[in-house]
C-alpha cells in the first residue's frame, strides 16, 4: 500500500478543521510533550487517567491513546475500562506498549490489554513489538536495541491474530495489517535524543485515526508527519532542546508544500 502526499495533507486539513478530541491515558514523562504536539497539529488533547472518569471521557472522545510508560495498578484498571468503553462505542484505540520486554509487569500488561480489546493501531519500537508478539528481542529500558525491520515478522503475527494495524517505528517505519504494508522513511537521528517523541507518534496516530478509518493509512500519515516535522526542525536546531521547540513549530506550520517536498514512503 502506498500512501500519497495528497492523502496526508487531506487528513491534516481534516484534523485542523474538526479538532478531534484525543483522550490520552499516558505517562508522566510525556504528558506535556504529547499534549502540545496534538495542539500544534490541530487536534484537541485531554489527559485523563482517573478510574472514576475515564469511561465518561471516552464517551466524548474521537480516539483513545493508551500508553503504559509509567504503570500503576490503578492506571491499568483505568486503561482496561477505557479500552472496553471505546470498543463498545467503536472509537479507535491506539496502544503504545512502552518498555514491553524490559519487565514482566510491562510485558504482561501489554498482552492483557491487547487481548482484552485489540487496538486499531499498536505502535512501538522493534523490541516492544517483538516482546508483545512473544518473540525474542532485546530492550534497554524503553529503548529498542533492534532495527525496525527485524520486527516485521512479529508485527505480521500480531496483525493476523488480533486484526490490529501494527506500526514499528525506527529509521524506517513499517505499518502492517493482515492485508497491507506501508513504509515511511522520514525522520532524523536527532529525534531519538528527545524523550517522548515515540510517545508523540502514538498520540498523533490517535489524531489521524480519529479522521481516517483506514488505520494503515492513518498510522502511515502520522509517522510521515512526525518525520517531516523532525526533518524541518533539524534544519535550524542546534541540539535536542531547540529541536523539541522547533518540532512543535513545524507541526503547527506544516503546509501542503512541505509534505509534498519531504515525504518519502512506499
């Protein structure tokens, strides 16, 4: 499957017109970063993880992003409740299994969430995807020590079993369903020096899934926009701190011409 620059721009325009509410149950490290990225793109973020309100919040959301980066028992309960309600309402769920494979708790939580309510999109790095698929891989904290290509077989296995789209992020991003595959080649190595940009990719997947029910296309569009904004930011960045600020500006100012100029996909 080949995603086009025109399709990406159409979805960006729709996000800016509709400002879909993206409900995030995410981690303390990235809340501010991902909320600002969603706002810069044109979506409307909400960060709500209290067990007592997550179902009500899902009721008014257009997408649910579950990120397990800073787990606790209460948050896991909230994730399950929110995912169940999203499944009942037909709202796309994006699951980010941060650090799966690093500890048993993270890995088991990822497996339980995946089985209880298979997400529209599962997005992670190669090591996380391999851990979710119960294949051998290595991880260092929440960072991958495997290339994205090494996890393609694991992603195909998950896609077949759960009918979810699996997005493997890396130097090249692979987006895989049980019938289609897309590859996005945008991005820059400096982006790996800014904490939370992987989690931001998952949040943006939520925004695109809110306006595009073809979830292979939605995930590819999100990864393309992430990579393009990173490449644009790097032109003026002097290091990770300035990159983070310039990345948000690039998302906010992203134009149809920028996408046509930078996009590399197949």
